[in-house]
C-alpha cells in the first residue's frame, strides 16, 4: 500500500516536471531573439476587480519571461476613485516598471 502511494507521488512529480519543461521550451521558442521595448496598457475602467492586482500580475508575467528591462505596464486612469488611485500609486512606487498615467500622457508615449 505504501509502495503504491510513493509510486503515485513519484509519477505525479515526473508529469509535473515534463509539463514545466515543455512550458519553458515553448517560451524560449516564442520569445523573439532581439529585445525591444514594449508596453502593456491596462485601462482602469475595464478591470472588474482591482486594477492594481491586474497591473501587478502583468508585471509578474513580464518578469517571469525575463523582460524586466524591456516590458513596462501602463495603467491609464479613466475614472479611478481615490482608493484605487492611492493603491495603484503605492504599487507604482514599490515596483519598477508600473506607471500610472492619464490619456494625454498615453498619446505622448505612443507617438
């Protein structure tokens, strides 16, 4: 009985390792060789939940693929309330690469 349990755990770990290895191979194949600056734009009115959570998740995904120096997250203020704005400013201050901007600044950046 104990041997079957350990065999099942061992098999599960092997399958998890294969999935992780295939995930990393897929990322290496899809990421371009040359690195260019890019932006992930998040509008504050499209997030049903917390906009700061969406911005932080986007930044974590950028960090996960190794583009800390190239990818930036832009949160566009399109009618945030004060608590959302303070929370987003706090995340922007603590995390490099997340910026809170308004619509006019977005137009200037994208020119």
